[in-house]
C-alpha cells in the first residue's frame, strides 16, 4: 500500500493504491439516495454559459432508462454525425431588445446554434422559497410568447419523488394555446456527460398537453414528453424532447425531436471550489478523508477516479461535514473534494 498527496493546483488530490475489499460502490450509491436539487443552483448570472451537443430525429429509447435508482446514465458518447453545437448564454433581459414584454424578468437565456444562428431568448426570475418563474420567450422574426400566468417551471427544492404541475396560456390573436404541464422527479443516480465526467443527478419526466384554439374555438390537442437531468450549476445537463403528437407520448418513446447534452459549462455563482488541505488516513480497512471546514458551504462533494489520465470522475458522496470515509479498495484510486456553494 502507498498513499501520496499530489499537488494539482488549484485542486488537491489524494491517491490510494491496492488495499482491502472494494466496497466503495455501495457507499457511493447509498449517498446518492439523498440527492436534492435547489433552484438557486441554476445558472442565473450574466456570464454563465453552457455548450451542448444536439442530435435531432433520434431514437432515445435505449438511454432513457427505468424509474427509481440509483441509475447510471452514460451520455458521454462523442459528437455524432449530423449533430449541431448549441450555446446557452445567461444575458441581461435587455439583451436583444425584447424585454418590454417581460418586465419582471431578471435574466434571460439566449440560445445560439454555432456559429451565429440565434434561436431564442427565454426570460426568468428565481424567487427564494418559490423557484424559477418562466415568463416566456422571444423567437427572432417569428413570435413573442408571453406566458399567463408565468409558471414556476422548477420548484425551489426538487427531490426524488417531487411532483409539480402548472397551466399557462399564450396568445397570438386570433390563435391561443393552453399548456398543462405535469412533472415528476422519477429517477436519480449518476449522469456521465461528454468531456465533463460524472455528476449526481435527478431525472425529471415531464408531459405537456396543449389545447389549441382559434378565436376561442377549440381546434385540437397535442402532446409532448420531455426528460431532463438536473445537476447543480447546470440548467438541464441533458434534455430529451419527444416529437409532438396528437396522442399521448409513452414513457419510453422512439422518436426524439432533440437530444441535448452539455459538454462545457460555467456558472459564476454555482461553480464548486476545491478544498484546500485535503488529507487521507488509513486505519482498519477504512480510508478517511479530512479537510478544513469551509465558510458558507452548503455541502461538499467527494469524487474519485482510477487514474489521473482519465476524465470520468465518479461522485461518491455529498457529505455535510468536512470528513468522509469508505472501505479501502484493491485498486488505485485518486480522490478530490469540492465545496458546494
């Protein structure tokens, strides 16, 4: 056995090699059962961004997976032929000049298909103990969608089993649409993202029922189902959107309008910071990690990988205190710890 401290500025990483039985997977999976997502972890500061791979007209049935957990979702596959790269930037609601229709918005998400095809602006505000208010969107040279009433599309706190729903109306006279949305966090586990590694995640299963009207007269009903994976510091780390249909979309569907996978991101207010002074102690088959307590930390995140040449860091736990332990393993393991804001 040997243990070493490796300087990895700005991270401190500790390594452990060859000892004991590998019980670490059980520890990590147990910790995942406690995952929650809070709306204040959403990117909402001007300068935050995310880059996504976007696939269209694709069969997602093999990657949706079952309900419950812990699950392991591997979205790390490379850019596919025909995929596009989409950029999401957090901007001021005045960006683009369409804020007059959304006076309560405090920020907007601007979506651009690289290099310069701006798709739309979505307008939001995050309210403490309530969640994220979604005011509507503007699509250049097409339509302004003002939601009435503006829904809370992501509640203040989401945990496994959380359910929420809302109804909103959009009008572009003489047409109008009434959307009824029902969502549930129906699975939890680890999502592996391209170039970014693994993260604890909650999966949300959302069904939208849209009634269309012309001058108040009912025309038709259409349905759409979405799955998205909530990860702190991301908006939606992965987002699978079905095709719209005149019949309800089954839980496992075979035709997706889009599959979006984040491969690069930065959230100014939510980026985890590495701990300083990370130390490891080996005793009686246990590896115990300790580090100085951080001020204003909501929790910590312990990650591990089998070698520094690898990028698939696995989230083992999110302890509330500045210490964590697991049974030692028979293989080499590197640890790092982040402060969750």
